[in-house]
C-alpha cells in the first residue's frame, strides 16, 4: 500500500472529516478520538503506509497533534539513502503485501484465478462504529471480545484491489477502559472468480528501530507448559507456531516485543494474543534496516481457503496491548481485558466453588461407593463441589475403550447420574462431570456405527497408539450428534460444572466429507466446528460452568476463555512444577482462569514430596481445587485442609479481582518465587513467597511489594505461621508447639512506601519453606 489511492472511487478523508465522524457519538467515541485521529497525518492511506494506531502514544490531555514526521528523514548514508531508496522494507505498514517490493513476511497471500499473486490493496473508505460489531459470517462464528457501545469504538478501514475489486476490511476496536486494541481482517470476494486465500494474519505491526528488540513468548511441553522465553532478535525471521490442531502445549498464541530486554516494572512492551484455539503462527521479522514486523494469525501451513464470489472470510481476533511499565503493566492490561471483555458474562466476578476431582483419587474406578465416600469426607472439610472424572460411562475401565459411548456405566453407577447428583447435592455440594466429546475409541459403539466420522485418509491405515481417533468436526452431522448427545447428558442430572477434555493432537488430517481440492480448510473448519458445539452448549446451559482441558494445558488460549472461565492448566499437579507453569501463565492470563489443584504426595507425576502448606499456597493463586484421595489422609491433615479452604474462600476475591504481581521470578532466581495480588478497591493484598532450594551462606533479598499506595499505612499479618524450626543442636527441622513468624511477630504496621522500597525481611530456611501475608490498608474499614 505505497502512496495514495489515485483511482479509488472515494478519496481519503481529511483529518477534520475523521474528527467529525468520531464526534457523532461523543459518549462512546470521545475517549478514543486522540488515539485514532491525533496522529497529525494527512489521510488514512498515510496511516496504513506509515504509522500504526497501536504504536501511537498520544498525549490525550492536550489537543496538540504529533508534530514529528513518521519516517526518519535520512539514514547515516545521507540524503540520497532515505526510505524511498530502501523501498518498502523501510516503511511501517499496517497490512504488508508480498510481491510488490516488500520482502518481509507478508500479512496475506492470495492467488487469483489466473495464477497471479500481486495484491496492491489501496484505501477506499472508512467508517466509525460505536461499540464493536460482532463476528458473524458464513463460515461460522469465532470467539471474540464482547463490549457495548459506550465501552468501545470501532474503525473499519476498507481496502480494495482496484482492477479486481477484491475488498478487505481492517477492523480496529479501541476500548475506553483498557489500553488495548482488538484487530481482525475481513476479506470479501466481490469478483466473479474464486480467490485462494493462502495466508491471512489477524494483525500486523511494524516497529521503528530500537537499540535492541527482544521477543518474549511462552513455550514448553506436556506437563511443563508456558515457560517464559525471551530472546534478542537479529536480522531474520522468528516463528512461534502450532501445527498440532490445537494451540498446543509447546507454544501459546501470544508474543510480546520489548524495547531492550524485558523487565517486570519498567520499559516498553507490546503484547499480542490471538483469540483462537487452532493452528497459529506468531512471526517476528527483522529486516536489513533494523525494523521489526510482528504479526499473528492462523498458521498458513496446511491452510488454504478458496473464497467463492460473494463470500467473505474473517480472521480470528487478535488483541494488542501496550505497557510502558514493563511486563507487569502488560499483564494487568491482558488480565483486565480478559476478565471484563472475554470471560462468559454470567461468570464474570464469580469464584468457582472449591471442587474435588475424582481422577487422582480413584482414576477409572468411579464406582458409586468410591465417589460417595470421597464426597462425604470432602463435604466435612468444606469442599463445595465434586467432579466425577473419567470412567463413569460405557465400558470405560481403562484408556483403550468407550470414548463416544456417552451412556452411564450401570455397573459402576447403578442409580445413574441423576441420583448420584442428588446425593451429592444432599451433602450441600454441587455436582460436576468430565467428558471428552471430540475423541472416539476404536472399541466403542459409536465407532462401529460410524467409522467414517473420524479424521483420516481412507486409503491409508489408521494410526492410533491408544486406540482413539479424532472425530471429524468439520461435519455438521457430527457436530449435531455431539450437541444432542451432550445436551441429553447435561439435562439428565443437576450438573453445574463440566470439564471438557481433549487428549490428542490432530494427526492424519483429512476429511472424507470435504472435497479433495478443499482439504486445506480442514484444520480451521475443525476449530470452527468445535466453536459451534461449545457455543450451542454454553448458550443452552448457561448455568453450567465449563472448564476446558487438552491433555492438561494443550489448549490454554483466549479462544477457549470465551466459553470457559477457567482452563486446566497442566496435567502436572506437582507444586514446584506448578510454580513455574503458573508463573509463565500469569504473563497473559489472570489467576481466576488458572485451574490449580492441591494433589497428594508423593506427587503422581514427579514423585516429589512437599508440605500441605506449600501445595496450598501455590494453588491459592488460581482457581483452587483438590486432586487427591481425601479419604486416606489423617484427621490432622483434614483439619488443616479445612482451615486452608476457609482461608481461600476469604482471600479469593482479592486474588481473582486484584492486580497480580510477580515479585520473585523462579526462572531468573531459580531458588525462589514470590507472588502478590493487590485489590486497589479494597486496599487489601495477599503475598506468598516460596524457597525452592536453600543456598547456605547467602541471605534472601528483602521481599519488596508492589502496587501499594506509598502514603497509606498497612497492617501486614502472617496468615499461616510456620510450625517447624531448625534445631541447631541436631541439625534437623523439628515441629514446634508455638507458631513461628517470619517477621518475628504475627503482624507489623508499615507505610506503603516502606513495604515497596525496603521490603519485608522474611527468613526462609529450608527447601520448600514458605511464607504468606494478608495486607490491609489500616484506614479502610473491615
């Protein structure tokens, strides 16, 4: 999109015209007027060619336009080597086209009926819309952020390829309460021939040159998801991607670009997250002049979409946030955005009942007697919900059969789900259920009746290590079956929670229901089919709280959060492992959606042994539940658990609604970790510190708190004092009859300035030692 649009039917408007359009609804658009219009540029084509709304930092307290040119006037080579000499790689574009002199990774790749790939989009028009238009098109409805006319303003910029008349909308939604922009792209085939879409990024941002660029992303593996990775960019392209059919354990659909090495409290950070659960790619491309293009969207690998005349294709939504207060500021923007504009509305500002899941307590042995025994003991300890996990249906005694046969196993549950749920309810508890609808076992009635319902290529032998296959959710008949089958189950009993699992990658991608020439659609159509099923079920059963899962955290993404307010974070429930997993997850996702369960020791995944207090404090900073056989623990531990659950219920509003701070980083400071949540409206905070490994001969640094009012006076109370101490005479850690406080006494009083600058001089002495504090503004009423 180089230069103006000389042949467009509508010329680019003046800034005054844009200002006038925005002023039509001052109540909604006024808050965003400077973001969109105070750029000091001549027209929107200049914006598309030269400057991003996302990059613009405008002083909205004044009416001063930006007086500086967008392009650097010259390079070190002199006047003759400006942007025109270097060409398009020196330009900052909003929608980068290939095959026209820009050799960076393009925002889109199209092929026309004659084989041509040159796509010179030009500005045609724009419109300003109060609120946010919904994402609905012929290909189904994608998950998206929700808002109203007063909380957001949307600018839709329409582009056109003049001779072919192919149209494209760049959609920008700016929020009034959060420094965030939601972006998406809509292609409209107004030609008379099909157009092949081979790539379409949801958002592209080109950045000026910094002294250095660092890319931060979340990577890992099964049972070790979302570790924080930061790397300095050099010339070339870095891709973070999934080709597994889900967003994956290995990479998360998130990337952040920082000016210099990322820091928690200061520095510029630009965050980008895709509201999508399928194959994705995030690209960071540094060209020869030092500028960087960051973009994200559907992964073009194994993707093709033939767009017929009069059809449209809409990309998933991409969320962009900016922080000038480091990674912490970026996290706060994402957390607030997801809580207020992404979670299902009926579950906003709610806390999930404390649940116990049967999986690690009994695995497949989900008999009525086992379940009720667990429920009765759990109810006495203050647990609020019991969830029956795998093993309740079909002939499911192990992992090799019965997926797809969603009827009750009468041998295990002779009175059915309805009576089981009633008996659980009679204990004062809610009832939940585990399902895995997307898979089918080869040993199942469903597979025997419909072997063609799976993703596979008919002339190639099916490959399945565990006898399970992925159902073909591109098919509407399969979608309908799942909707009606799940509806029948959900209606059969008082089910208030559903754990929706999917323990497989998608392989052998081929749909016998899709034309051979259209197989490039299958990955995306699968995702759209899943969204249709989830959308229908969550609308039909609005009081059921869904928790999605994919072999643990293999589909922990913003797309799933549109349907489920929490996600199973990882199949690894070990507390130390979870410190790292939850620490990385918090970079993007708020604690309320991080499902975190206290499990037994030795841990079933790592065999690690840790204290009950340690395991509780890790789970405290999430949506807390239990993943252990409570019937086998001692009465003393049951009493301890009851105390912990009471504490969680009292503190969870602070943690779920407050601002989350990473005080100590377990990756950088490998022997320690500390977290804090501060609720500004309540003037309350919760802090927990963990010592992973002791380091003899070294003092721990003081624990400096964050986010407090420097002028306020706070009461700091240790909430779970230690009951063990180091006996210098014997060298052992021994139980003590009296509580031991890390600060020398139960509570202290200090100013916010002291707590943030001097910090707490806590003393952690042995591996797995912990400390936790409740902090309250003394001037606030209890």
